[in-house]
């Protein structure tokens, strides 16, 4: 069975209530109905937490958590368009990322892109990009048309500015950053917990391959392709 979010599972009970008032009414006792002058007061007492030893949700909490359960059980379909379809891809960097676009979009592959690039002033940056994550956040159509370069940012998995020595690492939608003195920078896939090793002197990890891509667009480009296998 696929692992699910414990909070979502616990909040499934909220689906039996059509409105927040129904949720409060479920805590109103028979004694409340006899002694209190009207239902509004009974609901207020329940909302203040006097009718349960556990958590009593506010209206905002109830609506947010109930909506989260509905979205989890019946997610809204969000169609996407392929950024690379129908374009003339002259550079190997474009062709290799185009081959990986669809499997990254549908979640069977999560590619980490390592890039080094020097601008006309000789300033160099390098870093690691979660390709599947960034397909959702950047406009890659301009990259595939060669109208702009996709470069590492301080908000990506890894970022290093060689002139200023600015270094950043960030977790992404698909990966957690692991840093150790002995093994250096590594990434852990959030779905199957496999480790991706970027050290060129080591194997890249289970279900992962490493490919160096010659490109006129970048000084250095390496792709780490990880086949995602969900935990069962």
C-alpha cells in the first residue's frame, strides 16, 4: 500500500460534515439542547472547546483541512504543454533535456542538472537544478528556442558563485540536500529515499545514472537521472 499523509488520513472524518455548523452540531449534547436557549449558544460552547477533550477546529482550520482532504482524494487535473515539442534543437543540452521533459513531468524520472557557466566578463556560477521541479516554475520554452539560458539560482538545489564565494543549498520538491564532511554534497529523493551521489569519483547511486553532455551553451553539464520507485 502506498504511504499516505497521516494528517490527511485523520482528517477524512471531516468529509461527513457539509459545513462548519454541522461539525459543531456533532459535539452538541442532549443536555445542551434541553438547558440552552438556542442552538447558536450550543454551537459557541462547542467551538470554545468545552465539548471534547481533543482538538476543536476553528472555522478556518475546518475549511482548510477539509479542502486538503478533498484535493488529496480528488486532485484537480492540471494539463501541461511540452516546452520542447516541435522545436529545432541544435545543441546537445537542448536535445538531452527535451528527451527527459515528459518523464520528469509525469514523475517517473527526476533529473538533477549540474551546470557551470561563465559570462562574457569571466564571472562563473555553478549549481544543481531539480529539473522536474523547475519545469513547473520556469519558462523552458525560451531555453529550447535558445532565446535564454537556464542558469542555477540561489534558490536551486545547489548554487555557487565563484567570484563572490556565495554558496547556497536548498531542499526542493523532489530532493532533500544532505551534506557531510566525509561524503560531501548528496541528494535524497523524497519519494523512494534513494541517495544521489554527485561525487565524480563515486557511483551515482541506486537507480541513478550520470551523463556528461558536451554543449556550446555551457562550460560543463552533467545529468543525474533517477528512476523513481515509490515506497510500498
